[in-house]
């Protein structure tokens, strides 16, 4: 029995020593790292493709906030998220840094159930908001500044004559959508408010977990998805998209000290 207990102790020590936390300095290092992503996001799809031989090292979380908190709690080696929110977190948390190498660049659009004619109306409004500078000003307000989101500043076009515009989002993705005690704010929220105004409809934002947005769209609980939503071939098989309204890239974030503990499986 003593020999068995001694062997078990040695094996435990070997396992712990062999599972030292992986240092991540570039994309190649992700192959030996524990990587966190938001469930259902394009980042999850990208990292599953990138780590096709090491998918057991991918950890999914309900929101990008949860991904970042897992990184800060030293439960994962690195996280893959969009650059714009990554910059937001890097400004607000001094223990996070963004690695210079991007994984993928992509375009964002507003998504509709296949065949929904509302897409054409929204696309027209979106084009006008691009042309008159509204979209650019909205993005500039949230990105690269110390602006504090204030939902009370956003005109939801209450009691509009053409009814309500139901928009699904995952409001844990700053600076695109943020939910506070006073309501919703963010780039996507202000963009949708401006679109609703042009359509003379009242904006109603509905908060879902990101991976549940397609189901909400398909079942008619929302009219459209506007949630920094990537235009992808897979999604275009069962959704229609507007023209792109913004572009971003997926980046890797790590802790500045890059010396963390191995997460429990």
C-alpha cells in the first residue's frame, strides 16, 4: 500500500509539473495553450479551425466579460476576442495586453431572417447614415475616447407611428453594446436608434446570450440582430445581411506578466 501511495504521489507531482502554464507571445503559441472564447462567436469558430488538432484546449464562456475575467483570474493562458472590445478592456484593466498579431479580419452587418423585406429598408437607412457621417461619428465617440455610455442620451423614438423595431443583441460586448441600470448603450444601440428614427419605428433592444440570437431571429422574437455580428458564409446560408457597417479583427489578449496557473479541467 505504501508503494502504491508513493507512486500516486509521484504521478501527481509529474502531472502538475507537466501542466505548467503556457507562455503565449504569438498565434503559434496558442497550439500549446488554454484559450478562452465567447460561446457562439466568430472567434470560437476561428479558434476551432486554428486549433483543429488541439480543440480540447478551447474553453468557451457565456460572454466576452466572462472570457476576460477568466484570463484575469488565471484560469486560461490567453483569450481570442475582437480588437475593439480588446482595446476597451486594455484601457480599463492595466493587467491586460493585446498581442500585435491578428488572427483574422472580418466585416460586421445587421442580420435578418431569410427573405425578410425589412432588410432592404434597413439597408437604405444604413447607407444614408454612412453618407451623412452619423455612423462614423458614433463609432468615434465610443472608440479611442473616455466617453462614458449614457442610455438617457439615446432617442428610442418612443410611440412611433410604424410600430416597434425589435433588435436582438448580446449586451455584454463593449463598446458595441452595453447594458446598464438605465438601459442600453453602445455603437450598435445608437446605430439602431438612428435606423429606427428613419423608419419611424420605436427601438426595442432585447438582450440574449450570444449563441441564442439565431434562434430568436428564426422564431420571430426579434426583427434583426445587431450585435457586432460577423458576416460569414455559414450564417449567410440561413440569414440575410445588410451591407457591412464596420470592420474589426480577432486578436489575442494575455496578462502582462504572462505567468498564470493551469486551469482545472
